[in-house]
C-alpha cells in the first residue's frame, strides 16, 4: 500500500505543478496581501502579453517562494479559486 500512496501523491504533485492559473475577475476585495499579489501579477501578465494564464511553477519561481511561504501561496491560490476570482486548469 505504501508504494501506491506515494504514487498517488507524486501524480497529484505533478498535475498541480503543470496547472495554469487564469484570472476570471479582477477584484481584490476582502483579499489578503499574498492574494492581492497573485491577482495583480495575473492582471499585469494578461495586460502585457495577452496570455490567458500563467503556470503555477512560473509564479513560484518569479515570486521566489520556498518552504512555508510556498504552502501559503498554494493555500491562497485555492482560496482565490473557491471565491471564483481565478480558475486552475490542469494540463
């Protein structure tokens, strides 16, 4: 069973790593500092390049997040998705 559980975690990690974040609504009402940073980054990238979204790995590298901050970032992404501000698309 241990090998199967590890495989599931590895697959889940891979799929989340390949995910693309797309901005649905440009609002930061009742958002925290990190959530505002994410929404502003998505808004700027969409306005500059016209791309519909940014891969999560690129955002993590550009924001230079590791360890505990990385977990907080992923929690903020999930909260924004739950509030229908962004959408996460798995590839």
